C-alpha cells in the first residue's frame, strides 16, 4: 500500500488501517491464516460431531449450535472492531480460539459418552463465536484496502475471496484427512496453529474510538439497517443472497450425512467435496475479476446466479458421489461470482465511518439461513433431504431472478471498473 494512499484515507477509517506494513504482509497473509482456521472449524467440527455421535440429528444440531452464536456475535463484533480496531479484535479472538481447541484436544480423548457429545457440541458453539469476531476484523481491513483501490476495488476483493476459497480448498480436505488418520487431536491442533499464526501476524494499529466509549451494539445494528435501506442496490442483492444461502446452507449442513451415510463415503471424501468446490470457486473468482473490467458487475453477477440456481436444482438427482461433488462445485462457483459482486458494491457504497456496523448487519442477514438449515437437517429424515434441497433450490432461483432484475437498471452494477 503506497504512502500516498495511506495519507488519503479518511480518519474515520483508522480502525481498519495497516499503517506499518504493505498490503501483502498487513492484509493478505493474516487473512490467509485466519481463513485457514475458519475453514477447518466450519467444515471440520460437524465432521467431528458425526464421528463422535454417528447421528444425523446431532450433526444437524451441531450445525445450529455452530451458527446461532455466530449470528448473535456479529453486532458485538462490528461494534468491537469500530471501538478497539481490527487488529486487537483479530488477535484476541484468534488466541482464544486456539486455547479453546487445544483444551478440547487435550480433554476429548479421555471423555466418553455424554461427556464427549457435550464437549463437541460446546466446541461448535464456542469456535463459531470466536471465528466471527476474527472474520469481521479481517473483513473491515479488507474494506479499507478496497476503498484505497478506487475503481479497482473488485481486484482487491477478488484476491481476498481467492484467499477465502483457497482456505476452503485446503481446509476441509485437511480437516477430513486429519480426522480420519490423526484423530480429533491432530485436527484441533492444526486449527490452533492457524489461529496463533493469524494472531502473531496481525499488524499494529490504533482504535478509532476512545477506549472508555461503551460498545453500541443496538446503535450499531440501527446504523447498519439505516445505511442498508439507503442503498437499494446493495439491499436487493442481500435479499437474493439470503435466499441463495438458505439452499447452500442446507447442502453444507446435510453434506456429511449425504456423503457418509447415503453415498457410502468417508470423512476425507466429505472434505474433498468442499475442496473441489473451492477449486471451482477460485476459477470463477479469477474469471469474474477480468470479466467485471470488461462488462460490469451486473452481467457477471447474473451469469453466476444462473449457474448457482441450475446446479442446486440438479443436486437432488445426484445419486453418485462424483455427480454430487461436481454439482456442489458448480453451485459454489456461482456463489463465488455473486460474492465478488457483493463485496465490490459493499466496498464502494458503504461509508467508511459506518463500515463495521453495516458489514456486521449484512453478514448477519446473509448467514441467518445457516442455523435454519442445520435445524432442518436435524428435523428431516435422511431419506427426505433431497426433497428439502429441491424446495430450497426453487426459492433460491426465484429470489436471485428477482434481485438481479431489480439490479439491472442500477448504474453502479452496469458500468465496468467502478470509479
């Protein structure tokens, strides 16, 4: 990041600065470490629950326990980042996550029965909360870098999304392989290592607000809602992605059950599904980056939405592991293209002084379907999960079609290279 760009950044964005380091060291490398811990926790903990309990119902319940606390933490996380700075929040959350998983790694081998079940369920809830604090902090820093990039904000967001998808490529496969061949201890120690690396690499910075200022959680939510309502382009995109994430969340929550119990796969093959999805997503992110330069945000987003909708509609007919893997990969590739559009619009349209609060609200809205998906898996007989996926896929297709129809005439989504 050039000194010129650093000097031009408004004081209200100070909480997201990385003044002593360049973009690679100050943003991309810490983001990579945190994304690795995020991916391994998100995909590895449900696998651990299934391995310990051998229950589809408890696996779905673990998904709920993993996501409900995350959603509850978003408003507090955004306010904490605005008050204390993204670096401090990232360090504290990462260190606490490492301590939690290391404690579980030490205690789980000697636990049994109800104690082991309670431990893995508690682990899902605790890591979910801490992961979202670190994620909000990392995303806030990414938003500042995107504002510095001006008309090339989508390139910064493509790199950040590429980091996330790269972690999704390695994280699930590594978590599944470690769980299968090194046990729960090996997987949890690896999550702790990624967490500590992210905490160590986080750069120095100063908070934006005085240290004695109360954390305005309710005010932060109100501010985020007001901001989002004033930005219809961003609001309509959030509506479509909310419905899309309902389908994606159901596929993710049901994945261990479908692969292990219905398709006869192994935990490592569950991880391979999401690793293949990450490869497809990385390809889409790269393509989207160059396509947006040439045709603008709307055509790229609409094409990605079409791909995601068609793939999800076909998932219920996947009766082999290979077909399931391919369709999930196409679904997540479409989701990645839409995410580049969302992040680019968000970086350009949301004012810097309310970015943390608005970001928290947007992520809260987009991730709200995930615990609902976990509850649906817990309540649905495994034989009917395919029908549930089809129903959610129909809602996804309708919602995305409506959203991108509304977005079509908006100037921010039509022109290439936003300025």
